[in-house]
């Protein structure tokens, strides 16, 4: 995160004696990125965060991937995946490459304590509500929230409604941040950015839990490891810095429109190493007198495009089994666009003055290296999707 935040109690100087009511010292933990050379947070624990009682392996099944060969567009209907499980162990892998892993879960129970030591995670809440408990404090989240969880942040997901919380999860191998072009050299959102600091929510107070011999599951490059800590890791009485989890709601994304069709980067919300994340939200239709209001055919010659439909598709891709929670996957090397009938229909409707707002609510993840299929995608892929492009 680009700006400073201070929560709970911290001493007036860093790295000085800071004492508990019983006279003992609080234990500092500096969570820093890029080897002490970039953003960090300084946390004050009641107990030593290093006090490990036991360590073991944590088996994470279903991590194999299958190349997209022969190269095909894919339609993956996540709603057909079984509901249940938790947001850590219940994840079903949909797609992955060296930079990023995309998975899905409809979580109906609390997850164990977890952290990803490889990179930031982005959780997108498609539906349901949850309380995200972290070492920094709590975030209450609901439909259309993005949650950015920094690398190695110990946290857990606790569903809070009667229905499961449906999450699209992106595991990065580095940081996930707002696009650089939205920010000043010192990190403030600029005037042309579609969102700004006021739209972000972060923990407001410490969250402390008592507990002994507490397991924490860690995803890392070699697989999974379970640590048992002598004390509950949620024992932080205060922290400050520029590194912390936060939430941003898609409905706060202010779309940028033009007289003619605007390209996907105008909807970009985050970027990470080797990928971008965009929010497609309903927006005012283009207004050139001869505007074509559906996208032109396009070949993303150097990226795979995953479009996750938060709501069932209407418009240029409607009516082809793209229901709520569906993902279309258009890989590099495949040309795609609106169906011809839709192109003509939309122009007719526009010329008749019948279109005012374009209804599209979707999260797009574009990766710059080819994605392979995960077991979750293979389980619910619609084998007939390619046929929808015939005579289209
Ligand atoms: Fe596309």
C-alpha cells in the first residue's frame, strides 16, 4: 500500500523499549518487502512470533496442471463445482502458470490460519459475506469486494452468512498493487485514477486472540508446511507502516468512457508480476454518432484472458452458457470478439437510442505467460464452448 497507517498502540520511536502492563517487552516483527528496501509494517506482539513448537508437511492436493493443447477457448462454469470446504483447503485450482495461480471456492466454514509465503493474494468475493481475521486486524467483506492480502500475512476466512462465500482467488508470485500509472511518484492516487484512497478499507483496530499450540499453514515454493506456534499469532497490540491487507469494492470503480469503445486497460484495477486484474462494471454507453458499442474482435497475441462473470453475461457474449460465476478463457493465439448477430443487434439498438448503460459485471485476469488448466477447470469445463464460435 502506498500510504502510512497506524493502528492500536505503538511507541513514539521504532525499535525502542515498549513494555507490556506486566513490565515485559513487546516483541517487534518487521514485515518488509524487497529485502528492507520497500514497503513494510512494524508489528508489536505480546509473545515472540518466532516461538515454533512443531513443524510438519501440509499436503496440498490437486496442484497438477494440464497444458491447453490443442489450443482452445474454454468455458468454465464454477457454479458447477461442489460447494463447501474452507477458503484455504477447499480451493479448486482453475488455471496456473509460473506467475500466478487462479482458484475458486464456495467456502462454508472457517479456514485454518494460513499465509502465502510466495506472494500477495487477491480474493474476489462474488457472493456471500465473511470476516477476514488477520494479524493486522479484521476486515468484514461482502459481495464484489476485492481483498488484497500481502505476502506472508497470517490470516483466516470465517464465512458469516447462511450461504457460502464464493471466492475467486489469485495467488501471485510477487506484489499485487494498483497500476503504477494511477499513482504519483510518491504513491498518491492521481486525479485520472478510477479509484482512490477513500475507496479502500483496512483494519481499524488490533485483533487479539488467546491460544496456545496454534497451527498455521504456510504455502511456499516447495509446497505446504504446518507450523505449530506456542502462542496464537493474533497477539498484535499495534502496528504501523505501509504494508497491510485492504479491501476495495468493485462498485466503487469509476469507469472511464469515451465516444468510441475503450480498451480493457481503462478498467484495470490491479497489477502483479506477469498479470493484470480489471473490473468491468456497468457504464454509460459510447456516444459517437456512429459508435459500435460492442468490442471489436481481438487477438491478445501475448496474453491469456480469463473473464470471470460476476453476473450472467448479457451483451456481446450473452446466451452462450455464460452464467453467473462462469469463466471464459481466451488464450493467446485465439481470436475472439462479439458474435456477428450481437454486433448487428447492438448497432441497431444503439441507432434506435435504446441503449444507455452497458451491463457487464466481470473480473478479468490477463496473464502474459500461457495458462495451464487446473483440476477444477477440467471438472466443470463446457466441452461445447468452441462450437459457439461457429458462424459467430
Ligand atoms: Fe477479450
